[in-house]
C-alpha cells in the first residue's frame, strides 16, 4: 500500500514546501450555505414588504416584544462571549486552533467593513421609514441604510469563527446567529433579504480568511513561535522526546545451520553461506593427508 506522498529524501516525510495544504474542515459546507442564503435573499426581494409585515405582526405582544428586543440588542454579545471563551481555551490547550480563530477574526473585521461599504453604495431605506411602520426598536437615523444587515453579518461571522475553531460549537453559535438575524426583522428595522444577505456575507468573509491564512498558520505551527513541542513518551525523562518515525536500518543476524555460518538480513536478501562448517573442514584436511 503506497502512502499519500512521496519524498525525495530517502522515503522521509516531505518538507513544508512539498507538503500539500489541506483545506479547512467544513469550508465546502460553508460555501454551500452561503450560496443558499444568497439565493434566498434574491428570491425574497420582491416579496419584502409582505414578509416584513408578517414578521412584525408575529412579534406583536408584550412578551414577544420583550424577547425580540432582548435578542436583537444583545444576541451578538452572546456570540462574542463564546468566541472569547474559545480564544482563552485554545491559547492554553491548542495553539493551532488559536491561530485558526485569529485568522477567522480577520474575516470578521473584513466582513463588517464590507457590509458598511455596501450600505454606502446601495443606500436602501430602512423599512420602518419606507413603510412608516411601528417597530419594536427605535428606527435608526436617516442615512443608516438597511441592506445588508450589520447585525446579521457580525453574528454569522462570529458563528463561523467558532465553527472553524471548534466544530461542535456550531450547535450553539448557528442557532444564535439565526435568531439574531430573525429578531432584526421582527423588531422592524430590517427586511428579510437584508438579514439573509448579511448572514451570507459573514460566512463568506470568515471562510475566505481562514482558507487564505491556512498556509501561514501551518508555517507558524511547524517553524514559527507557535511551534508545538514533541510529545514525551510515558516514563521518559526530560530530553527523551518522541522523535519522528524513521525507516529502520537492516540489522543482520547470525544463523548457524548444518551447512555453516550464514549471515542473514532480517529484511531483504536471502541467506548465503559465507563460511564452511567445521565438519567439512576436518573431512577436507583428512582427505588431503
């Protein structure tokens, strides 16, 4: 069975320049989800007014309005707190995951900056101003545009950062991001297509950052200040770390048989006689005499 790579250095492991860079786990799924969100955002654009009225009507009521207001205002903070806990844990236990989270943080900043720039270019009016509807939250000031949603962008970006760092956190971060996005519509300050586009932008921004920074993270892990120390064997003293596996040298052994002394390799060549036995030596000497 052949291995997945070949090295030019006598069968040893490849160097960092020869080793192929693997794509981050889950990046393909993130691209697929982002594409689906973009398609949904385009599909809901024509029905944006009806969907907006339906969401706002659903949030009407004392209890519902309180829940919507809380999630819309502080839901992102829950994701920020979860990301901070991941940062502390990975710094102490897993430096590779910490570097992944750091590169994802660059994606969060990039996604937010892209969202702000897009708002200035599109200049879509807020629904609470365009439709003069009563909203749970106070309608933002004029010039604070609607598409895409900054809250949805940041929520999706932080959720994606948590996923790439610790995939199991998706069970918490994903639903929270969706709730934040939905609450912004129910609170009356965004259309449905605003938050769908914001979710897609957050996913794309973090995924691009993690994929592009992956080679740099690998280089820092193998050769930089974040280089991981070799794992010690159980019971080994200091300095006796586990070294990378090397091909075992061929060790010869002596096989004494009736035909004589034969040097046989443990791996490889067949045994060949290199010296006659004592009995044959004595018989030859007697025949000569």
